[in-house]
C-alpha cells in the first residue's frame, strides 16, 4: 500500500518512515506543503499523513486543495496542535483522523489500519490468490498459505499484497520496484528477483509465476 508522509521535521519523519516501511507500507516523504501537494496530486496514494505546521502551505490548506481537486485518499493529520478547534477544522476540511504529537507508533499503525478498512469498505478485507491457497489479510497485514500463517517481513508482505491486489496481471521489475520499494529507491532492480525467491521459499515455488519479458504475477 502506497503512503505519502508530509512532515518537515526529520527527527520525526525518518523513524516514522522506517517503521511504516517495516510494517509493509511503501512510503514517499515530502518535507514542505507544496511538495506534499504536488506529490499527492500526481501520485496514487491510499493514505496521506499530513503535518499541520508545514513550510510553504500548512496541512489544512494542502487538504483543502486536495479535496477541491477530488483527490480522495484518506488523510491523517499528525501535529502538535491538539486543540478542539484545530481537530474540528481538520476534519471539516476533509481529514479522516487526527493524531497529536508525541504519538506512539502502535497507535499510528492502528489508525492507519482503521483508515484502510474504511477505504476498502470492509471489516476485514482478505485477498485470495493461487486458487485460494494463498490469503492476504490487508488489515492484520498477514499472509497465509494452505491455511497456515507464514511469517514474512514488511517488504515481503508489500510484494505479495501488490501482486494479490491484481491477480493475473503481469508486473515488470520496474513496476514492482516502484510500488514496493518506492520512487526514492536507488538500488538495482534485481532486488525484486531476490525478494520473489524469498517469498517462494516461504510459501511455495508456484506461489508467484514468472515469464521472461513479462515479469511476475500471481494466479487467481
């Protein structure tokens, strides 16, 4: 799942981004209001985390412009401003939730899971693939194979989720690199092959299909 974090303080943004990536999110980080607005307008993000006190444009103005442009990504305001009036203003401008700094990482992750459920319109969305042998629980962020939960890393989970969201669709290395590692990743595209091998070892060789010139996919 792709997530945009708009936060100008690296002391908050860097550990938050790392924790989100470990949880399986693909995270893009913007440090100013204008950068966040542009990224949200151009990118396909399921969730946005917006600080309120941002340089250039504050988070409220970013949210207002996004909703005017009919960008419907879920918005979580993350800020030190916790007064009732601020919370009401943020929600009235199209925000979906509000966390006050300092926050606990488990609380942030739980809030994001709740927003994900709301966006999907389901209580416990599950994605089945490989004729039902594989199941992804996108709320608990777990993967099961043949009825048994399998321990996967955040990156492995993100890879499986991307494929399971569009079974039968072929993804090139470059597409998977962008969706799983994010546009900021500067490593080799072959890292995708490495993680496919990891997933196959944990699930089964047939869990992910591959074809030269087309890439990777999972079967329905």
